[in-house]
C-alpha cells in the first residue's frame, strides 16, 4: 500500500470511528424532562423518530460494536509499524589485563599491562514493502594501553537484502496489513448490520405499543357499549317488557369484557417495557415508571412498493451487510493464501554489501577516510535453503485453499437465504395489505350489522342475545383491523430489512 493510500485509509478510520456509537449515551433520554418542563409523572409524547433516535444513541450492543471497530482500526494502523525504520546505537568500554610476549636479551619475556577498549556503533534498518531490508552501519573502535600505539578502526557499511522467492514482493510483505484493513471494514459493516437490526426491533416494538393502545381503546369502548346495553335491559325490565335473563346476559357480557380490558392493559404495559428497554437499557425507576404516549399513528391503508421479487433481490445483493461481510471474509482468506504460497517456496535471498573499513592513527583521519570511501569493499551474495519435504508449508497452503472454498460456499448459501427472505417478505407485505383491506371491510359490515340489529331490538324484532353477539363480532373485527394495520407496517419494515436498506433510504 502506498503512503498516500495509507494516509487516506487512516483518515477514513478516524472519521468512521468518530461517528461510531459511543459507549456512553450521547443524548438525553427522551423521557427525562428538561428543567422547567413537564413532570415525570405525565405521559411522554413519543414519535417513532424520537424512539429510534434514543435507541440508536443508547443501545449498548451498538456501542460495543463501535468500540470493536475503533480497536480494529488501531490494529490496522499499528500493523504498518512493521515498515517503520529502526535506529540502532551501542557503546562499550572494556578494561582488561593483557599479557604480551616480547623478545629481549636473546629470549622471550612476558609483560602484563592494562588495556582499555572503547567502541561505538550506530545504524538504521529500513524494511521495504518489497520484502527486502536496507541497512546502514557505522562502527568505531580504539584500544589504548599497549607498548606500541594501535590504530583507530572505523567502518561504514551499506547492506541490501532482497528475497527472490519466499517472501518476495509487496503482495506478501503487506498481506497482513491488508488483512487487518479488511477486518476493520468488516467490523464497520457489522455496525451497519447492528443498526438495521436495532431499527427493526424498535420499529416493531413501537407499532406493537400503538396497536396495544388502540386495542385497549376498543376494549374500553366495547365495555361502555355493554354497560349501555345493561342499562337499557334494566329499564326494559322495570317497564315490564324485558326479562331477568336479558339482564343476566348483559351482566355476563360485561364481566367478559372487563376481563378483555384487563388483558389489553397488561399488553400495553408489556409493549411499553419492551420499547423502554430498547430505548434506554438500565434500571432507573424514572425510565421504567414513565408512561409512554405514542404520537405516530398506524396508517389506515398503505401501498406496498411496486417491486417484484427480482428487483428486490437485486437491491438486497448489493446492500445486505451479511453479504458484504462475507465478501470481505473471502478477501481475508485470500490474503492467507498469498502468504501460504510464498512460504512454500525455497528461500533464495540476494545480498548486496558495500563496505569501507579504515585504520588510522587518530579519530579524525579514520572518519575522514571512511566517509571518503577509502578502501571500498563490495560483496554480492546469494543464499539458498529449503526444508526437505516441506510438509508444514504444503499443508498450510492446502488449508488456505480450503478456507477460501468454505468462505465462498458460505457466500453462496447467504445469497440463497437472502433470495428466500426477500421473496417471503414481499409476499407477506402484499398479503398484509390485502388483510388490512379485508379487515376494514369486515369492520364496516360489523358496524352496520350491529346498528341494524340494535334498531330491530328496539322494535322488538330481535333478541338481547343477538345484539350481544353482534357487539362481540364488532369488537373482534376492530381488534383484527388494528392488528392487521400494525402487521402491515411491520411487514413493510421487514421488507426493507430483507433488502438491506432499512433506515438508509431518503425520506
């Protein structure tokens, strides 16, 4: 990877990680009343957009995925440190007792004296993206204490080593960095997938709450209608035109509808808690006790987008995060194959060295001569080695190829699953639209039927039992109509989720 590309990716990493969800909620919980605002005991007016905003800001799973992406970006950026130059320096001082033989008086004599050796070296190693290494070394050494002064030694050497087979080329040298980049991009897609899943959960929970509240309203109205019928039956009994059986039937009907009302109230509370848990997980009593009042209403009728399943699948194959993640995983396994193929080859390294080594009477002359490139020495070397059999590298390559096949098979399986999900989601959306239309027609007919039966009852042409039956049918048709409308909105949400565009399309 070039330096320009590295800088561009690092900037992309920084911008993405800064936009990732933070571990600490960044916005105020929507039910926390501002200073001077409404009391916490009052119901909180909440739109679908506000619920989604709160959930996206406060969800712990989404925040965790953001932190994981940030950590992966550090791994990716840090892996390029392999190509950072390394500066080396060392210095040593040695004091030693030295024994020397000298010829004097017709024979050898042994003398001993102290010797001091001072040495220093410095160098730089520069790893290259071609797989090679460039080094430069400067050395100095001086020993004092001998009877005769010894020269100062200095050296300057430039070395270049380049693999010709195993480990050769940028594809091999930067494969680990490319793999880390792919894993970071995969984690970014993981964030997107988590966002869409959360978007769907919050949307479904919100419409479940709206539906539960509407059904509770139906239960309240049906109970009021039953009580009105009971009062009418009591008046008829007092006037001598009714019977105690009719009053008993009406009282039984009220008891049943009170039970339905209690069930609907529990359903509302359960739906509220589900939505609260998604919007702001925690254990604050202020959060859990505050009543929610949804302001976004269920649509009376909504058309399904004009897309056949083939068009929907085409969108999904471009947008679904799971497919993008698996495509990146295929690229990751291919980087492993690049390394495995290279490491199976024999080691054939080309070495080039240019060196100048000088001995002079003093330091100044030694360094002048060595930097003047006096007494140059040039060496070209070729080094070869290979393990016999090379079973480890051979099987590592086979493993890498097997992992690629597995990753591609997983991709094909995901494609098939996505085609099925899109077809089912679109079919369900069209069915739910027809269900809404049928439920609306059933509700209208039930309302007319009850109205006619009540008129007939007032004229003495019907019975109390029939009126109560029609009241119950109207209540059931209203329940069904509300449920069908909620299921239609959820089906359209599921369709966008299956296509991989949920929460990403422009309004």
